[in-house]
C-alpha cells in the first residue's frame, strides 16, 4: 500500500482484530516500512518500491519457516521466491495450488 495509507490501514487492522501492532520497522534496503498486527504483515512504500510485491496476495507471519516449507512442498506448493533473509527473520514466497501467491515470514515480537 502507499506509505501515506499505512497508518490508517494499520489502525483498521488493530480495530478489526482487537490487537495492537507489535512491530513497526523501516526496511531501508527496499525503501519500505513494515508493520505487524497479529498474523498480518502490512507493507508500505512507493509504487516503485512495492512493484516486486504486487503479485503476492498476502504475507503470513509464522513462528518458524522450515516446518511450513516442508509441508508446502509436500502439498504441491510451487516456490516463487526461494527462502530469503528478511529484516524480522527468514521468509519464502510460494504459489498455492489454487494459484494464490503467499509470502511466509518468520516473526515474533522481541
């Protein structure tokens, strides 16, 4: 989402989920800002900075990538982006059998 919309969107997720954000973090290497609310990772930046992430339907925050990666492979998910290091831990992007592209990212508040 456009960086100007990040605060309003974060507040919406907080109200809907009944949770407070547990992370706000600049990601200067990609010119992005990351915010976590519950299991959702919200990504804000310019249209140009967000372009590589546009095909991703959502980002799911998980306690550990490896078990998910093993199950996803066993269940026929296709790797779109190999495991990578993210500011909060490791991540992987996969295409589910239904065609949805989902990024799984390790994150737990410190």
